[in-house]
């Protein structure tokens, strides 16, 4: 009930503050701050959550993380649930936030917005009063279908930020003729993974470099 479904985590060792960001997940609801939620956990340790402060980044900083599909996930486990079906299935990886990283000094938070495909740079010198510095649109790594790329992973290393991106091939995987998902006889082995690939970019100042590395995900 305090934080809901989350993924991105970044820990400031200097002031023992953990930043946690919302994540769209099936069969698991968001916390009190919703789809654009960030939770600041102060005095975080292994003995408990510490002090949790929720921040809605859309309300405070204008960061649009998308609109949650309609679903019903009551806290009472004895009650029936409705996860929203295909709408929620399709929204995973396309709404809310992905990974989160802190700069070496702990004052700057980087986070991926899965909805608008941007990296957001946030000043967290005062953890409970973050301010938006800027945002950068993550490049499309020449995916077969234009918008079918999903940024997610981040790593801050030696003063540089690295961003991982996947070409999902959601609609561009060529399949055997007559083999359609959901129909009798469909076999995933007939699909080609030739359009699936991973790319890593480096953010150098305000510019993404050309891909540092790019590799296929066409293994079985």
C-alpha cells in the first residue's frame, strides 16, 4: 500500500535515501502516487522501509507517464480482480517508468520514461523537493517499424550515462504464411527474431553518441 508496483531504484549512500519509481505491471497496482509516482525512502536500511514520502512527478514536475488503463485491483484478497485484459498487457513497457540511476555525488537522478521515451534529469539535492533539470529524447536505433523501440536500462559510470534500448519487433516479426497469433496451430517457432536487437547509447553532455554497441537478439 505504501509504494505499489515499482522497478527503478537508486540509492544515495551519503544521506541514506532510496529513490524508487513506479512501474506498470500486470496484476499489481500502483501506489498512492499512481502511474507517475516516485517514492523517497529516507533512512533506508535492511530493518524496514524507513520514512516513505510519495511524490507525483506529473503533478510536481509535469512529467507525463501515460494514462493507466481501467482495471480493478482491490486490496482485499478475497475480492475478485479485473486486470484490464489486453489493454494492460500491451501497456507494460510502454507506460510509467523504467530504470533509475544517481550521479556519483548523489545529487542528480536519471530516470527513463517509458511513455515518451525520454531520459529525465532531476535535481534531488533536496530529496523531498526535486526539480527538473532537463530531459533528452532517446534515439530510435533504426528499428524496422519506426516507433517499436523500448528504452529502459540505465547506468551512470565515470561521469557518463549509458542507456539500453530494445527494438521490440512487436508487429514486424515475419511469420510463416497462415501462422497467426491466437489461431489454432500457431507455433512460436515459425516466427523470425531477425528484427529484435539491443542497442546501448552514451549520453555525452546533451547529445547521445552513435550506438556504442548493437547486437541481435535472434538466439533461440
